[in-house]
C-alpha cells in the first residue's frame, strides 16, 4: 500500500528534492510530478490519486512570501490554503466564488464532507501539528509587482505566502477524501521577479529536511 504520495510541481524542483530525499523514499513512499499551475496540478493529482490510492498526499516546492513573517530560504508547513483567481474581477475588485454566492463544488448531491469553498484546511491543521495559522494563497499567476501583493494582502490578510498549486492539490484530495499536507520553501518575496534575489536551492534544501522529518515522524 502506498503510504505517502509526494507531489512536486516542476522537474527543476524535483532535480533538487529527489536526491536529497532519496533515502526516505521506498515502496510505501513515491514521488511524482503534479505539474505547474492550478489546472495541471488539479488534473494530475486527481489522476495519480485515482491510480495509486495513497493514504496521504504531500505537496512540496517553492513559494513567494507575501510579507516578512516568513524567512527567505526557510520551509514551512501550512495549515490552510486559499484560492485567488476563481470568481470575478481583478486586483482590489476581485470577488471569490463564495462572495458571488457559489461554492466551487457543493457535492452532487450536496455533501459538506467534500464541498469546496474558497479556503480549505490542510491535514496538518486537523492533526494539531505545528503549522502556520496563516494561509498559503494559491494564485493563477504569481504577483509581478508590489501593487499585486498589496491587492492580495488586502483580500487575504492572513496569507503569508503564495504558490500556484496548493489549492488545486487540496481540491483533488478532498474530492477523494485523502488527507494532504503542504510544505513550501520560501524562495523569494512575492512581486520580485528578479531571480538574482531568489534563494531557490536553499529553500528546496529546507523543504527536503522538513519533509524527511515529517515522514520519519509519521512512520
């Protein structure tokens, strides 16, 4: 039985994380790509969960911090993931699905156990583990400026970092009732697109260390 399915958005992230985590992998822990962005990550996660029937899913990768609560190069487990980009409007005028009066998925027939709102709790929070109380914000497009960051922080004041896959993986797992966790390494400050300032390798090394610790604790 597959105990943990580890998902990585991109091959460049996997090339760093794979060797660092090789000793922790085995017959009961498998690492796969889930793809870049919300669409690919949702579809690929759903496919892998259906095929492999893991007991738990763990998403790993990099993220951009939305403020200075998080340290560059460090890794964090998040207790909650929210969605920005599915709804109406842009910038400060954005309204999420719930604000428009809809759930992204109510269940068919309606079922609160699998219903998808604009914010989902990770398994970390349910387990009472030491995770951030702030949100990880999943976006369709990363912030390209300080103005983008201000708009997102106004709408999601608890959000500490942004990624592009977390909510999608959460949706796929919730529909199949599979527990999931998210660990993200802070590679950059959101809105800063100058990669000379980024700490990708250090962030991924921190992710690997935290993920291995979590897997050892869970075993």
